[in-house]
C-alpha cells in the first residue's frame, strides 16, 4: 500500500528512497508536502532561517524528469534535505546564526556539492546557536529553536534547527555541524540518530569555521540505515581541505563479530556530572543489550583521567579565538553573551593557545591507547535530559559527546526515550562498523527504551 507524501515526509530515508524508486511518490509531491509543513510550523519552531520554495520545487521537478527517463543522478535523487546555516549553498546566504545579511554564497560547500551531485533537493538553511557556539539551540536574532518531539524542552545545539526540522517531518535527512557534539546533542534531544564521522572523512571546505582542528560535518536521520546511505555520498578526499584524509583503502568494512567485541562501558558517570536519570536509563539499556556482546562482556571503564571537561575548556579557548579571527567583520551586532565569551580569548596569549593545543594533542594519544584495549566505547550521549525551553544552558551538556570530538573518533548516537541518547564511539575509520553495531543494538533493545 502506497504512503502519502505527508506520511513519507516523516518516514525513514530508506522508505522514502523505495517509494521514489517505485514511482509511488514524486519528488515534487514530497517536496511540496515538506514545504507546506514548514510554512505551517516554522513560526512555532524557528527551525528555518531561509527557505527557497521555487528553487526546491524546480529541483524536485528536474529529479522527477530524470527518474521518468531512467537517468537518476544518484542514490539521493529527489530527496528533500535540510542544511544547517553554517554551510555554503550556492544562491543562499550563510548566516551562521549571526545578525545581518552576509550575501549569497557563490558556490556550494564540498559536502553540499556532493549532495547536489547525488540529486538531493535543498529546501533551505536551518537555524543554529549564534556563531554555532552553544548546546541548546538558542539564537537571539532568529529565535530559539523549538523541540517538536518534546515540546517545552530545548532542541539542542548548535545544529538544533536541522534536528527540529527532521523531527517535525520537514525533510528526509539533515546535515549539521559537529565540532564538539553539535549534531549528536540535538539528535538525542529530538529523538533522532546522529553521527559524527571520523575527523577528515568529510571535507569542511565551505563550512564556516568554528575550530578547524575539530570541525566536522554531522549527519542526522531517523534510522541508523539512513546514515549508511548518506555517509558514502559525502565521504572522500578533498585536496582543498588541509585536514582531509587521503587513504589508500576505504573506511574499515563492517566486519565485527558482535559476540566477540571488546566493549568498554563508561562507569564513572556520577563523577562526570551525569544526571541520575540518565545514569539509570543507561544502566538499564546496557543490561538489556548485553547479549549482543556474547562472552566478551562489556568492561567497566574509568575515563576520569582523561579530564574531558578541562580538555573541552581548552578547545573552547581555541574556538573563541578562531571565531574572532574568521568572523570578526560580522560580530558587531552579536549578542552580549557571545561578545563576552569571545572577549575572553583576547585576554589570552599565544602561549596560552599553544598550551591548549598541547593539551588536545595529549588527549588524542590517551584515547588512542584506550582503543588498544577495546573495540567500541559505550556511554550516554548527553549528561542530562533536554532542559526546559529558555532555561539556563547547563555547562556540561557537551562533555560526553566531546570525548569523540576531541580525539577525532567517529561516534554514533542512538535515540533513547525522554530525549536521551546512547553513544557508541570507535577508533578512527570505524564508522561503518559503528553503524553495523548500532543496527544490532537497535534490533534487540526494548521499544520503550530505544525509540
């Protein structure tokens, strides 16, 4: 039985692709349903800062014509996509959550160009924390982002607009930034799957700088399988990105034998400031999915020596300096909060920045040694459930997702009930293996625990 465009805009990507391929829905009808939902709901959600109905519908019609001729561009032909407003999209402004109009981008960011080459339909740009510097989706210029899954709660940040748009059924897949958890936090808060790829697997050319040594595009979807469909489209060496990984072999294939996996489970959650509600939900889920690991029982792991919070603060100093250097011309109208944060960097010396870089380098080596003991690390995605909309931003929301970001490792966040998340972290290059394990965990977890 065919699903209607209004039903498909809220379906996993793999079902959308099936319907498009079988001719059960046209891209124009699906795109139109998404645009209609945006028009109805964006005044409440503040998920979008720029929507181009005419361009999106024209791209959808072109996709339908290609499919009618049996010549689709690629696996995402006709799929409506949301892009966080930190990536250049030709003909659209790249606002980065800052005031004023920066002008229209002349060309696509590298990952956007790859999406376009696969036939994706761009609906517009989504809202994010001011300068992508925040964890709850707060923006004084475009409005705070609402959470369609858990109304009255924060949507998360920095890529909260993309998460809210996807959770509300405004698109089939969403692209965000994930410098320090900025896609995984909103994915968890909005009941979605979030993936931060291995650092350097996806080019950051055309992505507004936050902290170049950690900047990474992030993916958000409704199902783990959806990430597996999009990641190969985006991944690949880019000579124009100085941090792009050039490999002689592709990412490690998903060849883990789950029953033989060595899994480390973070045990010192209270010491890390994790809310007891999150600790209880995580412990219950670990008990339910233990059979996945067979005789290779998960081993409790103390990560306190990593000093994640202190290392993240070192990264924030570098991020403040980077934002000042990259976006100074656009900061005149910034909020007092952002100006206050960035002013801190002006009081620090070059030696302070060097010390911060050295601390991050030491951390990378420490995490590499962890993965000499384990294949995968399991921990909550966020330290607390989503705070109330408009409430004070908790200082430690990004500590747990920062573990992977600071080390350049891939991380996958699976949605748990209540706006929480289960996070799987692997060694660099193990992205596809994480997706395989994520699908297995999702298949055995109880429905009331795992969305």
